[in-house]
């Protein structure tokens, strides 16, 4: 189950040796001049067989039992080239395969690492390369602890921060203390960001652009523009960022409720790209019967630039130092095909995260989450007509919202190393009530260094 190819082992070894060499240099410098960190994550999952009376379509999850896995090894290298400036570079090795050999059959996929999977052979690529500049503006000091892509030091509570280069939109936007990292927290796509957030990115989840953050007392304002893919959910990036882009604006407010900290965030986003409109694709599909499972309908009408937008609410609230609650809700317009993320036009996710200090294991954690994803009327009509899109399409549609329950236990097995057992129950996979439910069990190993 945890077999790693010799080629992958060699790449990881080279990565580790390089990091150790950098650490020797770092020891000769001040604590906040260089940051060297890394991580490895292996996630193995299996789903059971499930009911599928009408048979699977091309973009359906296979109804017989299936397995998947992902492996990633990442180096987080950072330095401070000038006062209040930071430079980061993240090389990553990725390997893995999805359940059916192709990433299809769900709106809320069960493994947040699967977009980076490169098949059975490992792939080494540049994940991030960006600069961060901070302008301090008073209001008292905040201590910043060293971590992945974070140099130690202090910043003013009131400040302006610019991030520019190659990074993920989610590095800056839609943070949440209790549901953010699929390597250590919830695994499902609908728990670590809004499922309906079609944020601009390449097929691995990263892009180029810039984001500006303004912190003032308990308030924060973030604005950003990022590149999207040349074709929906493709890897090549469209660098015509003045014409095709993903914009986002987020407002955040800190608060205290019952003596415990919390935050509320409101996020608006808009993508502009060459996308197909579902109404046009449905008309094409009906005028050209018998094309299923050929995806030509979307391709045929993907001829003009379209706008796509959405609005979301993100809440995190501590109930005690060991218990935290999260909620995300988003609604997208749903008139055009998916640009860069997953197949959802509305999403709700909520849950709780418990720290193991409640049972004298402070490095352990337990999480329980509920998610529900929905589709717009335009997307439903397209799928019901026999259409297929990037991730879903059974050739028919008995529509109901996709509902997912996830729970996990993460147990510390050594310093900075954890093994997680995870269970997900998916009702109406890919929004089709004629199929499922699907049960998914997972074992994840994660280590930081």
C-alpha cells in the first residue's frame, strides 16, 4: 500500500539532500534570514461498490470497488533579500492516480492532493515562486513564527502586504483555521475551500498574479488578480492577464464571541475567459443527438469570452481553546462551464475540529464535517440532455444535490508526523440520485520537517 518507486525515492532523496545543504547555510545566518521547511504526504483511499442501475457514463465513478493514492514531497525555501521583503521557492515531487484512472465522477472529490497527481511515474515541478513585501503602518507588533513559506520576525498589526508571482489564490484568500489544509485536516475539496469557488488556476491549482492585503485593527481587505488556464481545467496558463483573468475581493473582520476568537470573511470573485455557456451547449447537444459521451457540445460553443462570478461567506469560531467551528457558503452564477476548479454552482460546508488536548493528546485532532453541493438550472439541463463536462456526465440526470459527510482522526506518531484515518459518505455522487451512495475510507501519512 505504501510502495514508492525507486525513481521517486531517488528524487525525494535528492530533494532532502539539497535541503540539508541549505540548512547548513541557514545556521550561519540570523533566524529570520532564511527559512527551510518540507513536507511529505501519502494518501491512500478506497471506495466500496455501490448501486448503479443505469450503468456508468464516461465521466462516472466506477460502481465496482476502486482504489486511489497520491504522494507529494515539497520543499519550502525562503529568504529575506531586503528589509521587509521575502522570496519563496517551492519545488515539489508528485505522484498518484485517481479512482477510475481519470479524475471524474464527483463534485466534491475526496482527496485534496489529487489535482497534483502525475500518474504512476513521479513528476518534479515548480509549485511556487513568489515575492512578498510588507509595509508596516503601526498599531502594535505581532510576532510571526517561522513555518512553511513564512519567515520568523515581527510585523505591525496595521500593515499592507503585496504577494506577487507564481502561487495559489488560496494562499491569500479563503483562509480558515479549522478547514484549510487537506494534508492535515479535512481531505474533501468542499472542506478546504468553497466547492463553488471556481478560482483561477492551472490544473494543479496554481497560477501567476498579484494580491494586495490591507490590515487595519480588526479588519482586513484583500484584492487580487490571477491567471487562469488557456483551456478550462488545463495545465498551460493564459498569460494575457489584462484580458483573461480571475479577480477576487475579500473583506475580513476579527471578533470575540464568549471570550473566544473568531473571524468572518465575505469573498466576491469574477473570472473572465473563453468559456462555453450551458444554454448554448444544451441547444447544440439537442441538435446533434447521439454524440454522448463525446464532449463536443462544450467545445463547439466555446467561442467567446464570458464572465463568471460568485459570492461566499466564510466563518471560523472557537468555542474553546480545543474546539473550533467553521462554515462556508457560496453561490456562483452557474451560466458557464467550470473554468479551473470543480463542478459546483452552490456549496455549503460546516463542521467542527477538536484538538486532542481534550483527551490528553495535544498533537492529535478529530474532525467532523457536512457538505452539500448543488448545480444551476442551466448546468442541470445540459447534463440531463446527455451532455458531459470535465468531471461529470452520466448521460442522464436524476438530479439531487451532492451531500457528503466526512470524519477523521489524526494521530501523532512521532514529532511532526501523523497518521490519519478518514471516512467519507457521499450521497448522490455527481448529483445523480440514481447512483450511490459511495463510502470512501482513507489512510494518510503526513510529516513536516
